[in-house]
C-alpha cells in the first residue's frame, strides 16, 4: 500500500511498548491564523471520523510548541458567525460540516496553567498576606512603622475578623480540590498573575487597616450580628457549590438548570452568598477597603450573572419539550 495514504497520531505506551495508531487519510484541512497567514503549508491530514481532540494531538506533533490546551480552532468566519464557530474537543470534525479541502482557523492561547493551580495560589495569597498584620503587630506597626500601642492585645473584633477571613480562604482552597469541577482544564498564565495581584493586594491592605493599632471597632451587637450573618452565608455558599458540582455527574458539559436550595429563587445563588458573606464581614469590621473589595467582586459577578441568566433563558425557553427557566432574582435578592 502507499504509505502516503496514512497518518500517525500520538503514540500510546503499554507494558513498556510503544503503539502508534494509524488511520486512513480521508481528509486534508488547510490551517490559517486569524490574520489569514498559512500555519501549515502542507495542511493537516486526518481520518474523516476524527474528533477535534485528534486534530489537536496531530497538530501538536507537527508543531511541538503548541500543546493541545494551548490550541484553539474555529471554522472560518461567516455572516452568521463573524468570529467562526469554536471547535469543541469531544465533537467530530464532521459535526461542523468540515470536509476534505476546508479551512480552519488556529489561535495560540499562549502558555497555560491549570484552573486548580490558579485557584489555589489566588486563595493562598490573601490567606497568608492577612496573618502577619495580626500575629506580628508589634513588629510591623511598632518597630517598622513607628506607631504607638502596637504591642497591645488585639481587640475582639480583630481576632474574629482574622478567624473569619482565614476560614473563608481555607474553605475556598478545600473546595478547589474536593468540590469544584471545571469545564476547562487550563487558562492563560496571565490570568494567574492578574488574579493573584487582585486577591493578594486586597488581602494585605484589608488586614493592614483592620489590625491597625488605631482601629476603632463597631458596637459589639453590630459586630456579632455581622459575623453571624457572614457565617450563615459562608455555609450557604458551600451548599451552593456542592449543588453545582453535582449537576453533571456523568461528565457531560451540557447546560443544566441549577435547582434546589437558593437556586430555586436566584439564578446565581453561589455569587449571591459570596457577596453577602463579605457584606456581613464588613458590617462587623466597618473596613473601607473591605467594602471596596466587596464592590469590585460584586461588579464582576454581576456581569457573569446577567450573562448566565440570559444564556439559561435562551437555552430553556419552555418550547420543544424543554423546561422553561424562571427565577425571580438574578443575583441579589430582594434588589436584583
């Protein structure tokens, strides 16, 4: 037979031996960049039943710098899809109507890092950045910054704030490894630096002001009420994350309407409880930087929540046998 009619895909190793799968060459695609430049002058050859994941593996063999999670392929832009249609790993190329001689568009997503790594480091940072201002008060505020009374014992509000802040990020780290499931394996490494800068900076600055020797606490009743509300919201947030983690036990990535607990009333109950737990914390501590952190996070979550609400309403219109998506609130009951 003519060896030019076959193409190899990445080797698999079993029992110390290397096996290379061979498929009949049925389809040759042209690969261009978003600017229209030809990426592979010779094109890429695949079997007609190849999946997008197979495409990425073969492309990686031809271009070793671009490992699969760094690649993004789309169809060529059309009037109906100005940016093209993104090719999903689990689908076959023919599901997108691709045939021999067609063109696909390649985008380099840049260096990637796993979602779990990003979440771990962005949550570990504020956890560690907060604690020195509490446990090394005399050194930081007294010896380094020259403030008086730096050696006095922490106030009750400062101690409870330290416990609540620490518990929040310990919870988030544990959820990252034992609760959350991620729809994508990786994200651009730039996101790691951006997210860490955000969380780490706010964690340190919040702690600086809350643990400052000149800090004046609110009344004890307000403080305890705020921390109690924060605790309830933290536990509710955990419950929401467990519900989301159990939505698709079969590994499917299809959209499902979240239901149960607060999801029966709020589209993004997980964001809702996250914002309200920080509201309780700030009521208890009256920290300007704490409120700033909460508002910055709420602004971003508001955008995500509106987009998710619109997407669920579009996917579940109540026609063609599909359930109708209805929720009285999008993010923050009873306001929005």
